[in-house]
């Protein structure tokens, strides 16, 4: 057991240090708050990206079913993504249905409980399951690409950067890998997402995937299934970047500041609890970041002939898009400016989405990590500073 802080001053000092531990710091600032930028500081550094030598050493202790970065590894990670996204999104279809209806018809569905009450009164309990088939198929395909390609791009970009830069710029690495994966995942999701929203938000249009998909194709052609892909990118890419980067850095922070023992000494169930907690924290931020674009997707897929810009203006968007450099190799980010975040139209259904996405993200990471445990896949520990970097900083004896 660890001893309690010897004085209130020491306790508050520890809390202040934790508050300053911003997981999105630049490399220099990250080294400063870890106490590693000064050669006279302690040699104990934060964890780094997995290295092949450490993977081989870990294999001597625990036998893995495949090598990290192999085709089998990527395939099983993709399968984990299918289960984590397909099952969880299907499980919350009733909440998603009410959320979508609040977004497209806020006059009728004034709140989450009111939305459930009206839906039950009009459609019964069966009505709450509308859209489950396109949800399951679409998000299973999305999960396959999201998690599978994330692992691919993370390894690819790590190799391009090299061991030291991959450690120093690990947050940017997570952001770039997740954005790249989500680009392809949304192309796979778009047709089923459009069908789902049409079923859920247009009463009488169609009740099943078999009815809705042919009808949409007959009316609008392929455009009906892909006109929402750009808003999907607007919603899902920021969401996924936050989901993966925030999760990775939260796991790192939890093992460093909260969990009283190293990850290597934690049992598998204990590690999965950390995974769930980190996933929920990441999920709350994901919901907030991506909600305005989610409102656009819901309205756009309900209406015929509307464009994303028209829907944005109708929901209250009056701003412009500016581009600011990230000051690193990953280029530029878009920032919505002016009155956008203050427009109530784009925030309808936020509370329902925070509950849904927070729970969803936590369960997705839990299922995904459980699949890795079940199939005995390599699960590298939180990143550690490479020995070569420690030598450059004068942190080794």
C-alpha cells in the first residue's frame, strides 16, 4: 500500500501537477511537465511507443497468437472493430432514433423523455427498434475500417517518423492515424447511415432496410446513399481523432497518476477496467466535438435535394472556416469561426448524444480490448521514452 500524503500542501501540489498534465502538449512542453527536459532531472520517463525489441521481450513472458503488425494482427483487430461498433450501435438504436427525431423535428420532440413518450405512443415498443438492420451492417463495416486501419496507419506513420519522433509526436501520430482510418470508414458507413436516418425520421416512408434502400435508389440513385458522406467526414473524423488520441493519452495518464501499480503488474480484468474508464472519458469529449455535424447529417439525410451548406445555414451557422497550421508535419486543421457554437439549432439532442456516445465509446474500447485479450494479440503497454532519446537528453548514467 502507498502512504498518504504527509501534508495538505503535498496533496494539493500533486493535484495541481495532474491538472497541468495536458495530454495534447507539444513534445518540448510534454518533456518539461514530465521533468525530463533538464539533464539533472530524474531518469524515470513517461511511457513510449511500442518497440519491436520490447514486443519480443514481452513474448517471452506471454505467448501471443501472432506478431504485432502482421496481417493476422490487422485482420483480428478489424474483427474486434466489427464487434465493438456493430453491437454497441445496434444496442442503442432506441436512443439514437429519439436523438435523430429531436434533431430533425425539435418542435414535436422537445426532449429526450418527451421523445421516448411520443415514439412509444405512436409506434409502440417495436417502433423504438426502427433502423436496427442498417445500423448493424453500417457500423460493423465502419468498425472494421476504423479499428483495423487505425492499427495499420499507426504502424505505418511510426515507421515513417522513426522511434524518437514517434514518441515525441505521439499525440499527432494518434490524430493522423485515426483521421486516415476514419476517412475510409465513413465511405463504408455512408449508404447504411443514410438508409437508417430515412427510416427513423420519415414516418411512413419505410420500416425495413429491404423496403427503404430500393426506394431511395429509385428516387435519387446512388446520390441518395452518398450525399451525406461529406457531413459524415465533418462529424466522424473529429470524433474519431478525439476518440483515439484522447483514449490513448488518458490510458497513459491513468497508469501514471491514478493506478497504484504498473500496467505489467495489473491483471487482465484490471487493465480492462482502465480501458473502460478511459473510453468513457474520451466518449464525452467525442460527443461534444462531433455533435454539430451530427445534426447536419440527420437533417440532410431526412430531406431530399438539400445540401450541407443549406442545412448549416438553416440550423444557424453564420461563420466561416479558417485554416491554421499545426506547426508540425501533419499540416492544417479547420476551425469553425464566428457564431457557429452559439447557435442552438446545431446543439439539439446533445444531452442524449453525450449519454449515448459516452457509454458507446467506453463499451467499444472494452469490447475491442477484450477481443485482443481473447485472441492473445499483442497489447503494447503505454509508450516509454526510447533509450536513444534518454541518452541525447543525458538521462542515463
